[in-house]
C-alpha cells in the first residue's frame, strides 16, 4: 500500500525522526525505525513505497513477483506508515495538543 501523502515521496522528505510501520491485517507486525538508519541503509532518495516493500519482504500476504495475483477474497499486505495518516506529529507532548472534550464527564 503506497503512502497516503504524496508530498512525502522519499525518505529525505519524511517529516518525523522515527519511522513507524504497522499492518491492519497483522496487529502483531508493527515496528519503528530511526529515519537516519533507514536513510543510511536504503539511501535518502529511496521512495517510501520501496522502503515499505523491502521491510515487509517476509509478509505472508505480500504479492510475490511472477506469482498469480489474488482476487478480492484473498487478503493483501496492508503494511503502511501510520504517522503519515495523522495531521500532527505523533510524538507531540500532551500539554501541547490543546484541550479535548471528553463525553460523559461532569456537568
């Protein structure tokens, strides 16, 4: 699954220091990497889709090159960068996030 933010095409443009990965099919498959280590390993201009593909090589739901494609009933690898889906930084301290309305609180 390619990243959802087109303004982040490669590792050099990734906005956070820690790169987190997650999968919606496999909740136990998640992890985090330092951006500098990924850039040193794969190169800073490597597209995020390629980085995701290389990290998820051992995913049981990943489509193999040359293999027959699955259909709508066969799950596909859903590894993604969850921090790119949110609006603000993932590691923002709670005091800087502003006030939140909690439903069911005291009146």
